[in-house]
C-alpha cells in the first residue's frame, strides 16, 4: 500500500483543524473531500477514513508517538506515522519519515493492549464513569464495539417508495445494499459510497439514518390522523420517519430551541414529500403552555452524552467532559417533567437517548414515574452497540392515565 503526498497533506491539515481549532470531524471531512475534484473514490475513502481513524485512536497514537496532546505540525506527522506503521503502509522517502522507529512503535502498541484507556483510546473520566454504571466486563465489550467504523444505513422513505424498489433503483445507480433483519425500512450499504449525489436521494426516496435510530419513531406507536409533538426535533430525522409512519395524515409539530435546525428540517420535508409537519421554535415557556395536554403522542429525543454514538462521532470522546454529563442529566429530568405535560390523558410518550448510561436512561424514567403517578410505563428497550452492531440507544414508552 502506497501513500500519496496530496492525500496525506490533506489529512495532516485536517487533524490540525480538529485538534487545534476545535472543529468537528464530520465538517472537516466534508471540507477535505472538496479539496481536489480529481480524486477518485479510493482517494476520498482514504482521506475520510484516515481522518476518522486518527481522531478515534488519538490517545493511543499520542502514547505510542510520545507526543502527549500538543498538536504542532511535527507532532501531527508523528501521530500519522504511527497510524501508517500500524496499518502496514510502506513509508515513502519523505523528510517527515526519516528515522521512524517502526519496531518500537509496534512493540509499544502491543504493550498498551493491556491498559484499556490506551487500548480503546478513551479519557480516564469516561472509563471510570462507564465502569461505575455498566460494570467493567459490559463496558469493555461496548467500547470495543463503539470503536469500530459506523456502517452506512439508509431509511426508506415510504411516502415515496418501498424498500425493495429503492434497493433496485440504488443498484441501477451502482450502489449495492442489503436488507437488515428486524428493521422494517432499513437498507445497509455493502460498500461505503457518497449516497447524497444519487438521483434516489435528490428524489427524496431515502434518508441516511442509523438502524437503532430507526427504532425510535416506530416505538411511539403512531397512527394516521393523530396529533404528534416531536419536542427536540433538531434537523428532523425521526420527525420525517413519524410522517411516513402516519402516511402523511394528521399533524406533527416539530419543536426545537434552535431555529437553524428547524430550517434544515423544512428543506428535508420538501424533499421527502412530508406535508403534515409544522415547525415551532421554543423561544419561551408560553409555547409549551399553549400545547399542554393536546398531543396524542409526544417524542422526547432528549439531549444526552452521545456515548452510544461514538463510532460515528469519535471526536466527541475528546470534546465531552464529565461536567457536561452531570449537567445533561439534570436537563433531561427537567425536559421530561416539562414536555410530558403535552400528552393528553390516554396519550403516550417516548423518552429516548443515544446513550448507554443508566443514569441517562432507565434511572431517569424511574425517577420521573416516582414523581408523576399519572404516568405508567408500557415497555423500554436498550440497544447495545456490542450486541446489535449499531448505535447505542434507549427508549421507553410511557402512557398518561385517562
């Protein structure tokens, strides 16, 4: 395997943006892939995957290279060199690779496999917290799964097509997919590809959405004609799924505190042909008060630590802090108490997170039920990255007593 200068320099520049400027990896990758229009699929794959790999294994590579967390150009090159050696690339005759101790790097890698924070490349605080909440054995399995590359999963937009027809149309465009057992509308890409340039995407036949995330809207048990409120809609992946499940009938009110996210949702609704969605910015408590007791169904896709989605957001390992997790647990409790009041008697709500920590999940629901005897729990579901191979999620279906 050969390294190409322009691709490697793109990776080096990208790492400096992520580690020194605090930019998000996914945005940096998007920017990097626009750098040279002559790149083919293999070049683009190398750039994207190498950036994510270097972010994912940041602590491990730092320890092997002896660079600590100082991201000078020289140190970023050292980290890249560790990546290249461990991946089996032949180092070219470049000034940056003079005197690389390849045997020492490999030996150090073997030695660090005995220490989980280096082996799995995670901060000490995250390791400690997850062990406290999940137990060491369970956490070890989960973090190994969360360090694997995320697969690309599509959700068929059933307002415009069906899964079998979509699969054929994608195949006609050169993109092969396969069905996934237990996921009604999901298709998995056989090989990674840029699906956003396809005619199928432009025609609104699918959305990119992880398999675990696709379970949440289904869990809410919506029916055509209902009034549904999606309280933390964001850019609306689950909102669009709800619209499809409701066959475009009834009303979905998508709310969020960020107007910019709801603007993205409006663009997506047009592409998807979802006509039963209206958006509302929550800019004061009055917005919530007006909707109190009016919804047949409420979705609370709560803000969370995001520990369940580390495989697709590896930089959040380094951006997250223990204080944020402590604060978000309080926020979740407040959101659940407030937004649950939107459910009318006899109506249902789903509380969901993309975390695997009980403090953000079942413990939140238990505390809520204790303080709100007018609600009962029907069922809850934990999605383990280790067991499923997909993102870590939690969802609980609650009902307000008539």
